[in-house]
C-alpha cells in the first residue's frame, strides 16, 4: 500500500473546488495558489478517506454543508493573509 496514492484528505478536494468556484485558478499564479492551498488546509481539520464515493454516499447533508462552510472561511482567511503580506 502506498499512502500517497491510497489515502488523502477530503478537504483537499473541497478546497480546490472552492478555489475554482471563485475563479482564482485563472486569476492567480501557481505560487499563490500553492500557498493559498497550504494555508487553507492548515486551518482545517484533516478528514482522511480512501475513496471519494464513500464521502459522497455516507456523508450527511448537514455535515457536508458544515465542511463547505469551513472551507469557505479557511480560504477567505488565507487570501486575506496572503494579500496583506504582498
């Protein structure tokens, strides 16, 4: 088993999805996006999974909403930090 292939943090997908939703992937360079992801993910609790389908099928809607709200807050805080330090 290779951990980096078999196990990942579900918040990574949610964070990337939110960054794309905001259009930052086309506005900012790769360095900014990498820093944004790292800072955002460090503000979030880990949620390790093996398969995306497990989260899609077994995660209650209320918990999914809470996770999305945490991601929005973390990305906003990370953007504020990065933008104020440029």
